[in-house]
């Protein structure tokens, strides 16, 4: 397994990318597709949150005389390819054990948006790419200008990135090598100022009803598109209070219990790794009082609780939080900034995974036997390892192989 991890990851990502493109092509003309609704948001009615990608898609469609949905499809496939290629280069050559394998192949990570296709190519994928590119940078000066110039762009694409800024900030603090701690901290914090200002501006200046009507009219007149779902929510959930109030009726014991289990099992391998990891430089501020990485990481993603309170798509929030958490951990692990105590693998229960047949069976059930659904009220999905290729095969068969023109 250690010798072939690059091959396994390459095949895994290639297969998921293949299925993703099939699904995107199949659903990009569906009138109520939730992904497309978010990409329809634009600046024709005035400045609004998440409008920049939709505006670029409109310019692209007009310039090349394309249908708007075809223009969006091109950008969706392009960003998906960039994400999967970046993931491969990030994950390759990693030192693995069985728990790291489970942490990479957990169904709340790469598999999730392919299993829940209404999540596929939502705008957080841009944020994943932003973070991956940030991790690829090897000099603090490059990271400083990256945050100064490109993090505001990330906010224009998907403003909830603000809840994940701690993953950037704590990494910056870990990377401080000079003795001028106060100066370096001030310099680091200053690089986030444009992003924070822009987030507050967006939050305090929602698109008004007149601007929304202009945007909706522009979509209908120029592209015969209605402003539905995410696009329509710009009007119905324009205030901060409305963001929170929309979830009140969905809360229940069942919901909290279900998502507690989803987080426990989905994050389980990563939690084990964090529990048995410690930062090499114990003098680093923020980590001094902790013997393992797990409490600091809990603190880092604690702002996401606000996102859960504001948004309906709890399955997405679990996925996004996990993507940032695993990339944060693996970056530190790959760059030899943490110590992973592998003695925990000698635990009686974990030791059973040394049996190849038991591990393969557990791997299939755990990684391909379940997945969280998208919305807060959704139950847990089953058998994505079977359902994903099955759905793709049905799309190919019914849309192409049964079409006589396909063979002509």
C-alpha cells in the first residue's frame, strides 16, 4: 500500500472526476438545480454577495455567444479539474498508515460532493483551491501578499470563508521563525484587514429588493433564466437575523443526535491522528498549553458553529470543515512540523486492522457505505460506492446508448 499510494490516489481522484463531469453535464440544464442557482447570482442589480463568478460566467457567455448554463458548466468542470489535480499533488508521497488512509478516504471528504450531487461544484470548491494554493506557497512574503490580494477575492466568491480564516492564521503563527514575535504577529494580522473589512461591508449592505428585481429581470430577458433557490434567497434572507431564523423550525433532538454521530464517525480517523499528534515547537503561541493537536483544532474550527446556526446545508458544512481540517493536519504532517505518536496503532481494536481482509472489509464499509445528506433534515445516505457508478451508468445508458444517433 505504501509503495502504491500515489497510484491509488490518482485512480480514486480520476474516477471521481469522471463521474463528476458526467453528473455536471447531466444536471446543468435541470431547471431547479441548486448548484446552478448559486452561479446565477451576478452584479446586474448592483453589488451583492457571491456575484463575481456569475458575472464572469455572463461575460463569457455573451463574448462567445453561449447559453449561460453552458458557460457555467465550462467553469464548473474547469474548477473541478483544478481542485482534483491540486489535491493529487498535495496528497501524493505522503507517509501513510491505516488511519491516515481512512482519514483521506472518509466519505465526508472528497467523495461527499459526488455522492450528493446537488453539492457538486458549489462555490466552496473555489475556497478549497485557494487554501490548497496557499499551502503550496513556501515563503511567508508570498503568503502575505496572497492574503492581502486574493483572500478578498475569495470573499467575493463565497463570503463564509470568514469562518475558516483561523486555518490560515494559525498556520501563519506556526510558521513564525524569527524572534520578533510581536512584529510578525502584527504583520500577519494586517494582511487580513482587507478581507475582514470586505466581509463586514457585504454583511451590512445586502442587495435591496429593487436591485434583486433588476437582476432577476436581466436573467430572464437575456438568458431566459429565473432567479430561484440560492439566487432568490438573496432577497428572502437578506438580513443577518433572517439567516439564523431560517433554521429555527428544523432543530430537533434527532437532528443534533444524527449530526453528532456523523461528525464523530466522519472525523473519527482524523480525531485519532490529532489526539496522538503534537507540535514539534512547543513554544509556539496558541499551542503551549496543549499536549496534543485535538483541542487547538477544535478551537480553530469553532467559528463554524455560527455557520451551522445560519445555514440549512449541514452536510455541506461538515464537508467544508473537514476539508480544511484534514488539509491543515496533513500540511503540518508532511512538512514535519508535528510529531505523530504511532503507538496508538497498537491498541487492541486498531491492531485488528493489521489483518488485511479485516481492513479491506472495514475500509469498504466505512469509506463507501454511507454519507451525510445535504440539508439539516436529511437522513444519512447509504452505499455511495455503489450508487455513484450506478447513477453514472444510468445517465450514460438512457441519454446516449439508447439514442440511435449515438452510433451513427
